[in-house]
């Protein structure tokens, strides 16, 4: 039996952060043996709202690759794929755009939220951005993926992919598997500022490549009360643990469950300071990040290996993409001679 396939990825719009790790990367690393994996660097999709920042995208392609290598993705087992090097992504996106009902597209909640955010920043909204969910569907079904490990914000896109893949299969015959989403251990990691999602765009992240001093500075500035209704002024004030970002990070990244339980108990009772809880978090995060930093530095010193990983994976994905597009053209009978 050939292995089932995974397609998932990231936009090269910056380095990867703790939210990526707990929401997605951790599953990717774990599933590399069980599945044939395609990890996509979605540079077309990055251009949809960062068209004027091509240098940032170019740097981020390498940064993301270093982050992937650092957390233990293995370019020999898994294919690292540059989206724009495989024109079939654009071709299938275009064909799928014919199949996607406009009113269904306009209802996508993740797209709506992101468009609202861009509008708030007075950014110009491109047609390419509006169409990115269709391009994401093409990304997923091009290698005929069965599983898509992602953070919770992506769930509507996967549901959308399932609908469109079914629609294609009904219209033209069974070409595509219907992919399932797999949401990570922490579905949506909160930001340092208490906003619902740690995100590159919101500048509220701890990056996998942050040094120990940066982590310390960021944690010290973290909000502990997202509502602003329970200000805790003294260590003797009873504190609220629920929806407290500092405790959410402890739960996500501190392996010492007994320590976390003890801190929570003392926090609720007013027997520990915010700064002690933060000190313990700084230690836990730096312990977690140290081996990642070491592996990252080792790969950063070998840029030829990093480039080879990208080109090799992209080559493998391209052959798969060409096969699928041949099947798509035959199924749709877009053959005239
Ligand atoms: P951008 O703001 O550029 O969209 P992003 O931080 O949302 O950046 P993506 O490249 O869009 O990053 O996301 C890559 C993967 O990481 C997706 O599967 C996404 O669901 C997941 N992810 C991103 N942020 C978080 C988070 N805070 N918690 C859990 N998962 C996350
Ligand atoms: Mg995103």
C-alpha cells in the first residue's frame, strides 16, 4: 500500500513562531514516517498581500526552511516545496476558480476576518488575496493529499477544500481524495498581547529563532489579563489563571506539569508574583528553544544544503503535480487535438 499523503505549509512572510509550532509543526514532524509529506512554502500566496515586499519574501523562504530543519523536518523523507516553482499550482487555481461559487467564497469566515484586518490597516485588497482560498484548495489537492495538519484558523479552508474536491469529483470523475484536517495540540495559540492568535502579521509572537534575551524581554512585557478587568497589582492579589496568556504558554510549553499546577494554585490564592510566574516561563521557553536554536545555527552555516533541500523537494513535487494535471485535463476533457 502506498503511503497516504500530507500537504500543508506556510507563507514566507517572516520567521516561524511558537504558534506555528504548537498548532502545526509538531504534527508535521511526528507524521513524517507515516505519510508521504509535501511541505509548501506558499510564496504566491504571500504575494497576495505583500507584493511590495519581495525582498522580505525571498529572505523568508530561507528563514522558513531553516525553521523547518531546526524543528526536525527531514528534507530526505519529506518534500520541501516552493510553490511558484511549480506552475501547475497556478494552473489548477485558475481551473478551480471556475468551479467555486462566488457566494460560497464570500462567506468564508477566515477570509472575511483577514480582509477586515487588511481594510483596518488601509491596505489595498487585491483580487489575488480574495482568491487565495481557491489557490489553497489547489495546493492541497494538487498532490492529492489525504491529510492537512494545520492550526484551527485554517479549518474553514479545509472544509472548503473538501466541498470543492467533491464537486470536482462529481462533475468529472473521482480524481481527488477528500482531505481531512488535523488540528494541532494547541489549536490557536494566543498572542503576547492577548489577541486571539499569535501571528506574524500582528507582531505579537515569540519566534523559534529568538535569542534567550529576546524571549526574556518579550515575556516580561506580556499581558496577563486579556480583558483588562482583573488588574493584579500585588502578589497577594488573587489572580485569574483562565485565559491568562502567561498560563496558556506554561500549559503549552512547560513540560513540568507539577510546577505549572503549583504556580496556578499559588496564583489563584495570591501567593506568587507575576514576575515569578514569568521567570519560570522564560526558563521553560528557553529550555524548549535551545535545541531548536542549535540545529538552526548548524544549518545556517550550510546554505548549500538548505538550497539543495528546497530544490530536491520541489523537483519531486513537480513530477507529482504534472501527473495530477494530466489527469485533470483528461477528466475535464480539455484536450483538443
Ligand atoms: P500570516 O499572518 O502571514 O498569515 P501566520 O502566523 O498566520 O502568518 P501562516 O503561514 O498563515 O502563519 O500559518 C502556517 C500554519 O501555522 C497554519 O497551519 C496556521 O494555522 C498555523 N498557525 C499560525 N499561527 C498559529 C497560532 N497562533 N496558533 C496555532 N496555529 C497557528
Ligand atoms: Mg495566516
